[in-house]
């Protein structure tokens, strides 16, 4: 927030400049020294020590509402907007969680269907293998012929 000078602080609070100057000298009111050597006061720090008068509020059309009360109303409105935003995000998160759970159930169901289909396929393959194998009785091979140990015979 922008800092204000000593004269502006006196005008906002309705206190004389000497009172504000004395509070700065005693250390009750903190300030910074500007580039030109002037003392600059943060309005929030000034509000902490001396309340800002209601009729000095130049930011609103309602002179009877003090500036800090308008800031309060702004903060309340901002808080309500953030709460509504948070509620919307929580609703979206709940929908996303429901969708994830549905997808998991669908994945598990499809995995079970695939396992059942693979079991049926294994049964069919076993039956086809049994059908396609050679079912004829095995014939014993002829006994080997005996060869003579003589070469010319």
C-alpha cells in the first residue's frame, strides 16, 4: 500500500501534525524515510494508533462509512466469493472422484470378462487339438534288416 506523508496523516486522523510527530519520535508510530528525506507512514500503521475519521473517506460516496469499515465489507465480499469458489471446486472434485471410481469398476469388469473369455478359448483350443491329432492306431515299425558282415554278400 502507498505510504502517506505527515500532513496527509494529520488530515486523515484529525490530529495535529505535532501529535503524530510526537508519536513517531516516541516510537509508537513506525515510519520510513523517503528519498527526499520526508517521513512516510503506512496507513495501516496510522490506523493502529489513531483511527481514521469517517468524513475523510475520499474513496466512497458514503461519507458516513469509515474507510476501514468499507475495507471490512470488501473483505467479507471477497471471502464469500472465495467460499463459493471453494464449494464449486469441491463439487468438481467429488464429480471427478465419482468418475474415477466408475472407470475403475468398468476396468475391473472388463478384466473379469477377458479372463473368462481366455478360459473359454483355452477349452476350445484343447478340444480342437484333440480332434486334429492323429487318432489312428500306431503301427510298429518293421524290424531292421540284418546285414551280413561280409561285404560282397
